């Protein structure tokens, strides 16, 4: 395996995380077809280097400490070990000297191959689907999201049981990295998986029926939500960290502690927002995982502003953007949606010509749809981005003043729950003047209730 240079900036990020293990990442590449084995052929046949970079990013997303990554070219797939014996031995040496406990294989690994490789390397082996499932599982924030991920996980396990219907397989259920049912017989495993899948499907039906109710209750957060979407490695988390560092972290501990991907911050002109880092898009997402991915992204529907973060230095930037727009469209968010702001990220990696070309493109867009050129790494363009967010919020949020009876505790608490309370003053006439801010819907409710 040829060692690769470390990814820029990644160490700084990973140093602050709790890491679960030292890992090697292997990108197998079939020479004959020039495509990753098992991958469906896409319009944009991506280079092995781009694929490797993506999968390293995915491994980091579950806090693996990637100590080495590299391409392994092969002429054909070996049924027993996927890659050839020479490579298996070479990687065995690496896991030992680098003290790696996990090897990520960016390909579909059968249960037989997995067991053989784990034995040869004395390390856990996780394949592409397993890795993605782990990421989704960690990031599912809604009940539906969690159920969809579990459904995909069980379906994946079941497909592996059926495909490898051999006596050898009796020893192994589930897949190593994530744990599984253990040493049960395949028949029993399969029945159990089927039962669990059926139960989850029932529950999913129920959750979908009550989805509307859930949405309404989540909408109770009185602050606008700014969601970051985009491809994996586009720079969402880097931007998330930059923005929370560049603004005042709100004292609202609820969001500081509950979930590391949600944070409340105060923007320079007084808007308190909740920044939400979402799970990233992944190229060639296994079909089995599509529903789970959508469900983890559902929260974006609720967002007041959606930042579509794009890696403008990426060779597939245009195709990636089309993928993102397609899925957002399926969630009911059209490309012309007023809440969308495109962040053209990583401009520090572009030469002067490429930058100028982008700057010209940006200039030609109408203000309300103008992308923001930025670098989450250097911080360039962050001020423009924050201004753009504030402008969008200014359009959708209204400030109103209401006057209520100071004894009306229920009324006041309603205001706190449904709007952002900016100030409260006792007036000379003994009534309480409350200034609140809310989106158009809530503002209308405030007016109807309190006659602002
Ligand atoms: N050069 C450069 N690298 C960046 C920039 N933003 C992010 N990165 C790097 O791109 C990689 C992926 O970033 P990350 O924020 O984890 O992407 P995410 O998957 O979208 O959350 C990391 O190595 C970052 O350091 C940028 O503006 N410029
Ligand atoms: Mg991220």
C-alpha cells in the first residue's frame, strides 16, 4: 500500500475529538475496468485518489484515527480475501507496526472475506456500507431517522446471511465492527432479523403518520435554525467550527451540551441562531441506505436558512452539486428556495484565475441568490457569509412589541416558548411591554393572541 500525504487541516480537527481506534484505510482498485470493484458505474467516474480522500473523511467522521491510507490495485477479486495474498501480508505487517485495530475497506466485503481478513490482520474489518451505517447511526436525530438506519442495518445483515449460505457462516452473525447477534445459527439469525425488520416497519409507519406532530413540537425552538448541508469533505464541520469560534457562543447551555452538531450562537446584529451540522452526502450511496440518509436529512426541512457548502476545488464539484439539489428537491426544497445560500468553499485552494472566474460568476447572480466565496480553513469570506445569513433572517423574522398583564404568567411563558423574547419592561401604566422576534407564522400567532 502506497502511503499518502496527510489531509490538510484534518489533524487539527481530529486532535480535539475522542478517537475510537487507530485505522488503516484501503481503497481497492480494479485494473481491468478502471473502476472500484462493486461500484455502480456513474456518469462521473471518479479517480481512485478522490475516492480514497472521501473514504478517509468518512472514517474520520466516526472518530477513527487514520494512521495510513492507500490504494491497492488488483487484477481481479479473490473470493477468499478480496485482495491478493501479497497485499494481505503487506497490510498485516502495517497493522502490526502501526498498531492499527481497524482496517476500512472501501468496497463490499463478504462475510467470508471479512473473517479471513480479520484473522490475517488481527484487526476489525469494516466495509463501505458498514462505515456509512455507523455514521448515519451516530447522526440520526429524529425517531424516524434512527428507525430508518436500524432498518437499513438489519437489511444489510440479512442480505449478508443469505448470500453466504455456507456452513462456515454459522460461526458468524452480523458484522464485526458494529457487533452483531454473535455465534447463532444462520436460520435463527435470519428469523430474528426478519422479526425485527417487521417490527421496525410497523413502527416506521406509525412514526410517519405522526411526523407532522413531531415537526410541530420541534418547531417550538424559538431561534432560527441554520443548517449546513453538502457533500462529505466539503468543509461543513470546519465551517461549523469556524462560525462558532467567530461568533459569540450563546449562553444557552441546552444547545452547548445536548448534541455536538447543534450549537447556539449570537450573530453580530443580535440574531441568535442554532447552527446544525448535518450528515454529508456520499457518492455511490448503496441503494439500501438511501431511505436512511433521507431521514437523517429531514431536519433540514425545518431550517430557516440552509447553507449548501460546496468544495469548489473538487474535480466533481458540479456533479456533487446536482446530487445535493436533487435530494433537497425531494425534500421539497427547490433550488430557488429563499432559504438557500450556496457557500463556495475552499477558495484558498484555487489559483488566481480560477478565483477570478468564480468571483465573476458570483457577481452576475442576483443578490438574493448570490453564492458566498469562502474558505472555512482560513476564515476568508466568513464575514460575508454571516452578513448573508443575517440578511436572510431579516427577511423572514419580524420584531413586534406586545403589552401583557404582568400577572399573566401563562401568556408570558407562551411567548418564551414560541418566540425569541428580546426585552421586557414594566411600563408606567403597570403593564409589561415585551419585545419579541419570530418568523412570519409565529408573528401572526403573537398578533392574534396579544394584539401587537
Ligand atoms: N484548503 C481547505 N481545506 C478545507 C476547507 N474547509 C475544509 N477543509 C478540509 O477539508 C476536509 C474535510 O472537511 P470537513 O469540515 O471535515 O468536511 P465535512 O465532511 O463537510 O464536514 C478537512 O481536511 C478540512 O480541513 C477550506 O476552506 N480550505
Ligand atoms: Mg463533517
